[in-house]
């Protein structure tokens, strides 16, 4: 995490606070979230704990070491989940504009599926290409862009991650792993503000979104 832009984005200062504090606040506020597990990689544990104190915690947060890949990090987090929990909500630390409404929308339909993700319909025309050639144009009305949070029943998620590990599959999200082994994943429409901060341009957009939402 953090190799494409400015180091560890989740702990970069965003309007006087580490970015990840904005991200986890809705999960702390939500009555539907029982525990929070913060998976970190290659950073100072003590610094994270000091930053977390800024929130004035109403629920416990566990900080655990991540892995070399997203999948490994999610699996490490799963190992720390309370045994009584049967639903797992996975969210990117660098999506600071998640809100309780998005979390609730996904949870409201989870019982109809094995997992539910947040997604947005594509507004661009999508091309499949290879070697500088366009192979096909994919119908735009069938394309949705995945966001997080992504919510799953625990057992299917564990099975999917273990399958990926055994087959040496590296995926960019957990939903695709459940799809591979036959589980049904639903979706609800997300928010255009729920961006993932990956590049320096994203950081500029995030500052604009923050100011817009603050003044809205």
C-alpha cells in the first residue's frame, strides 16, 4: 500500500488529521458494527494507537499486521475477528468519504446474498484492448465500478481467501474471489464521493470533496 503516491496514504495528514481517522469514523458511529480491525503494513504500531486516541473511542479497535498483498491482509484481519461475528465488512483505508448510509444500504440486503458490494454504474465507454488494439467495446449498461465497503458472510469469505491462496490467485477485491467459487454477490449503488485515493490527482479531488461536503 502507498507505493504509487507519496508513501503511506492512509496516515498522510488530511485537514489536520491522519486520513484513516476520517475513514473509520462512520464505522465507529454505526450501531451495526460491533468491532473494528485495522490492518496495517510497514508502519509504526505505536503511532497508529496514538492517532486512534484522537477519536475518543466508543468501541474497541484492534490493530494487526497486514500481509504483502490485499488478500493476505484481509485474511490476517479475519484471524482476529470475534468468533461470534458472522458478517465481515471490508473497507479501503483510503476511501475517507464512506458514510453510515452506504454501510446500511449494503447490510439491508445481505441476507439475500452471500456478499454485497457498493458499486457505481460506469459513465464511460469501456474498451477491451490488447497490444494497442481494441478487441471489443463492452456494453456500458452492464459495467459497474466496484467500491468498498464489501460485506460478506464470514464462512464464504474465509473459504474464498483460502481457495485463492491454494490456487495462487491474486485478486483486486474479495467479491471476485467469492464469484469464482460459485457464491452469489449482490450490489447496491454507491456514491461518486466515495473515491479511493491512489494518486496525487485523487488527493486534489478528495480535498475538493471534503470542502464541498463540509459546506453542503
